[in-house]
């Protein structure tokens, strides 16, 4: 049903999210974090079927643990990542795709990469990507 009066829409403070970390996984602070098919956090990598989650706010070492033994806090929003060399200003508004946990590209690499978010700006030092 559509609104018929003002509504106080809930929001999450600072766009923070918390997710269980996949088994045998190390995620570094500042890394691109994706969710695997089970909903567990993994570092960004060239792979399909991953869902964008955000940027790791601290290092989490679950390399000796089972899925969910540790959790990670991520922040979505606009962040700067390394450019694999394919992204130009002509790509602003298009999707950025994950190459690794700090690098993005302008294509899915022949259906080998998952989307991260929308390219917002391109600078000499990197690419600004908005992760929803």
C-alpha cells in the first residue's frame, strides 16, 4: 500500500553491515568484500556468483576457522579502488567488476567476474565505485 502520510523510514547508521566470514578465509582491512552463494563474506576475487557487500573495516583472520566462526564489518557507499587499466572516464555510470580485493575492471572478463557497483569517477590514482 502506498504512503498516505509521512513515514519515519529506518536506516542503518553509517552504512555498516556485519556478515559471517567464510571458512578458511583471511580478509584484510580495506579489502573489497563479497558474499558467496552461502551468504558468507569472502575477499574480492575474479569469480562469478558473488554479491557485493562493501569494504572491510578491520582485518579478520578466519583462516583456521569454520564458516561463521568470525564476522566482519563492512561499509558500503562510494570508495576508491585500483584500476586494472581498462576503466576510463567514458565508463562513468557503468558497472565496475571485481578483479581482486583491491582492483576493479570495466568488464565481466568474459563472464568470469562479479559486479561490484557503479563507476562514479576516474582519477589517476584509482576508480571511485558506489557500492549499494
